[in-house]
């Protein structure tokens, strides 16, 4: 995401006033049927289930054996515009009994879209799964350690040997078919595994993965936050933490493999403090956020119907608030384009602009990455 420039209050006030005028006009067009929006990408949550109990994710009752029916998937991907990307990155998508059919539907409906998943690497890649994987453009494989002991202590319920076997199978499919072009190892860093990041880079290179993505473990769930507080990356002494990351970067450069990471993986330094202070979220940035105008929504089954999350940064714990305060609940799954241009989402966009979404958007730091740009004329 690209951060917006720092503005003084008078400039930001002027920018917000211009945003308010132009945005309200577009909302009026949308409500009258003169403006039809389509996101750049589709975010599909096809499974509420996962077969692991990872320390940074699992909480009792979170997962259930509910899988989105194929007909509902067809409706969710029903957009007339050209979709650039389809992501199946929530929970464990490969557990869906019709996973292969879903990939076929996505590819048939949006042949030019980049289709990708994140998987925990525990599902054997056999039979039709081989064909389905060959139709993907990217596969992210979650690996939080380069040794059996570390990997299995974090990814509870997974077997390191099975992960390696399945990763090799996916990489072999790429060798045979050319797809998926990208195979990424996703590494969630803690104080107990950061020392193995360099070996994850080496492992990715030796197996034939294209790159490694690293980010710090974090959670907004209070129960999980309490559980992982003792292993967070901030527990490491800053110099040690920086050295481990720099060593992994140097090794990745030597091996010619990509190593990408979120800024939060490095420790904050005193020199960075002034810049961080400037980055403090201003409510006006949130109000001008363009995420609900260009990015995908997620539909999930809840009590009383199907709740729409208009932004991936909104916590799943807020679905009841979305349904109650913003009317973002439907009795059935509607075609994706119809939901995206529904009266409920037009109302949410207006509520966001007018500062009425505090209960779900709060002090969202991600809003700065979806900056509003004035339109000319």
C-alpha cells in the first residue's frame, strides 16, 4: 500500500471537503443506478474450517465444518467487469469437498484473473487436486519454522514431514505444467522462531519455491493475544532481532530468492519515532478511505442471514455490528455485482465518509494506504 502525503490541518480539511462533495455525488449516482461499481479483485471465503490449532490463530469454537455451496460461489464471482484477481485465503480452502470445482468455476468465469490461495500444506496433493493446483497462479504455503520441533510447536496439529511432501508435490506440478508461477513460503515471526528465518529461506530455495514472505505474529483477539504475549517478536532484544533479519536478507540475496516482509518485522528505533508519530491515524484519513470503492467484500453466513464485510481489515468480531448498525445482512447470497452496488453498501460508503463507522473502522491505520485522490474537472 502507498501512504498518503502528510498534510497540515488546513490542507487536510480542504481535501476532506472536496472528498465529501465528490463522494456524495457519486453515492447519489450509484443509488439512482447511474454508477455501477466492480472491485478489482474477489475475496472468497469458501471454508469456515481448518484442521490446525495454530497458537497465533486458533480459539475454541472458531472453526466449523461449514463450506460454501458451489451455487453460492457462482453468485459471489458474478461480476460483469474484468476481475484482476481472485483470492481464496481464509481458513483452509483445500478442505472444501468441491475445491477443485470451485477453481474450475473461477477460471471459467474470469479467465484472465490471477487466482491464488494460502494453504497450510497439510492436504495431500493427489488426484483432481493436482489439476486444480495447476490452474492457480499463486500458492502461499504457511511455514513457521525450518525444523520439525519449531514448526510443530507453532502450527499445532501439522506434521513437518507432511508439509515438505506436499510442498514438493506443488513445486513438481509447476515444473511439469508451468503453474502456479508463484510459490511463496509464508513465515509468521515470533521470538521463538526468528532464528530459523534464514533456514526457511534456504529451504525455500532448495525445494524450488519462488520467494518467502515474513511478518510478525499479532492478534486483535484478546484470548489469543494473551496466549501469545510471551512469544511475540518484541520479546527479542532489538539488536538481535535486527541481526537475524539482516542475515536472512543477505542469504536470500546470495541465493537469488525473494525475501519480502512487513515493516513491523523490524524493531522500532528512536530515529523512527518522529516518522511514526506523523503516521498516527487522523479520522479524516479513515473517512476518505477508498477500500469500499475498489476492493473486495467478504460474505459470511451468520445468524439471521449473510453478513457482508466491506473491508478485510474489519475484524470478524464486528459482523454483528455491521449487520445491526449498517444493515449489511442479506437473507440469501446475491450475485457479487448486486451486493457491491446494493443500497446497504452505498449507505456504508456514506456512513464511512461522514464518520459514522467508528464502531467498525475505529483508528484503522490501513486507511492511509487507500488514499482518496481528487478528480479533475
